[in-house]
């Protein structure tokens, strides 16, 4: 995840911590239940994942509950707090680890 131009790294991280993450079908229910959806964990030691982020790029691991999203479903990230719009990331990329 890359923060907006001029955004502080901590502000971008806070935006994701408050966001809802799940399938497009599940997000309205997550919002209504006031839960954040997928567990997210900031990756600090990048050696385990063989990823080297550029300056200003934050890496997170998402942990989805079994059956929470199926192939073909859309994974969405919402932050319903409109006061946080200035902290919205400029870009979010999804890397999927494929186990051999």
C-alpha cells in the first residue's frame, strides 16, 4: 500500500487499521456489525516474503477466515470514515502467495 503524496506513513497505516476488508457481498454486513473483516498484520521483516518495498510503501498480510471469500468474489477495502479521506492510500496492490 502506497500513501498519498505527502501523507505520513503513520496516517496511511491508521487508515488501513480502521478499514473494512472482505468480499463485496459481506461488506454491508461487516459495516452493520461494526467489525473490520479480514485480520491485517503489518509486515516489518520482509525476508520471509521476499518482498522489498520502496520508500513510502507499507506491506500487510491479510488473514481471511475460511469461506469468507471464494474464487471469483471481489475483495474490497472500505474506510467508512469520510474524515479520513485525506489519508486514503494512493495505491493498494494485492500479492498472493502460491504454495508449491
